[in-house]
């Protein structure tokens, strides 16, 4: 690859910050208040079901404490929210952010859904219907529709002017990926690099078949990023990876050249005990496959690898521990230094 190609790659993606409802207010507020000066493209707010801050309040707070960055939910599990509430919340957040809000939606993570006894018979159909309903409501329609999860009879937001809120789908399986390529403004992906190549190819192919413009669907990659160069201990990284492995479907694991016996052991320990217990079985190979960690130079190298396979946006964090504020400053500075190469 030519030097000019590397420069083009380093400047062709957004670097963003991911937070979750399980984080404290001091941490999430610092990120929102400093996101513009850092040069973040977006703040993505992940919902830990029934844990920590309320998702929409945190999203509103992040919009109010920032000036120009996009703030999106990443993701809202539609399985635990009423569709009419989702529609009304979208209108409110769009107005608060003056158009900076993006709606990240999905079914929810395997571990979370099982923990709360939630199951959906036809998740792809359900998610498609919810996206369609939201768009119709935001266009000003009065809606009559029902599904496995909701029933609307003559419901309207009574909007004077239609609004257009971008919808991003946080998904994994092939049918969900195809759905994203067909109807979503963007897709939020997580997983090992081999899986991400596969996922992006499915999204692009589905978008092409739907007659959409090449590159119209944004690809946001949110992989655990752990800057161990600023005091985040490796045991924290291994705990995070243990949880990620436990939540990774078999179809994704089948694409990887990893020790399945060890992976299955980790999944069993996490299910029966906790990610902390499962962390002791996460070796260096699994740490590298399921996360991005190490020095700021190495981490930015890995971000650029993601751009090389089709990412348009890369998300940093969480977890946030050690001197994470300075770590963020240094990582964004490293990205900026590569973009400023003449």
C-alpha cells in the first residue's frame, strides 16, 4: 500500500466514544463536555438493561453537554421498550440535539435477554416492523399496526412537520445484517475482524440489491478497546473479553481459528459464575481476537485496519479505568497526527 493510501485511510473515518448506562455520571459528563474538543465524531450510548442511568436521560444529557457531535443510542433493545415511547422519545431527542440525534436499535444481547427471560419468535420481522412504524410516525402518519410485541390503533404523534431521524441497527446474524443493508441508515457491528469482514460484505450486498447508493449505509464498529498503556490492568481487559465471548453466537465463533474448548469453558464459567471468574481462562490470543488493546500507536493501527475492511466509524470504550481521560486525549492526538501528515 502506498503512503498516500495510508494517509487517505487515516483521514477517512470518524473516531467516536462509547459509553453505557452502567457508568457513573461524572465519567459520562466528562466525555460529553470534552467530546467536541477531543474531535469525536459521535457519542454512542449503550443500554445495560436495568442497570445504572436511564438511557434516554443519559442521551439527552450528552446532547445538552456537547455542541456538535452526533449522539446516538447504541443500542436500545426494542424488546424492553414500548414502540410508541420510542417514537415520542426520538422526537424529543431530535429537538434537544437540533438534529444531532441518531437512533441505534436492536433486539438485545444474548446474555441480557436470557437473564430477563425475554424471547422473540421472529426477531427479524419484529425489528423490520418497528423501523417501519417509527418512520411512518415521524412522517406524520396515523398508524394502525400490530405484531408480536406491540399493537397500535390509530396512534399519531400529531407532528406538524415530518422529521428524519437516522436509524442504526445493532445486529449480528445474516438475516439481521441483510435487513440493515435494506432499510437502515447505518449498522453497529461488534466482533472479531474475520466476522466483521463477513458482516460488512452482507450489508453492502443487501444494500446493492435494494438499489441503494454504494456506501450509503454507515458501518460503525464498536469493539472493546482497552488502552492498557494508561493504567488499565490486563485483568480488566480479560474480564471484558470473557463477557464478549459469552455473548458471541456460535455462528460467529465458527468463523474463527480459536480454541473452541477454551471458548466453551469460558462461556460455561461466565454463565454459571461471572465474567471475573471466566477472565482467568482468557489467554493472549483470545484477548487479541476479541479486543483492541495495547499502546496508542498499536490501537490506532488496528482502527485503520478496520477502515480497510469497510468501517466508516470506530468507537472507543468502554471500559474506562486507570487514567482513561488522558488515554482518550492521547489516542485522539495520535489519530490527528496521522491525519495532518502533508
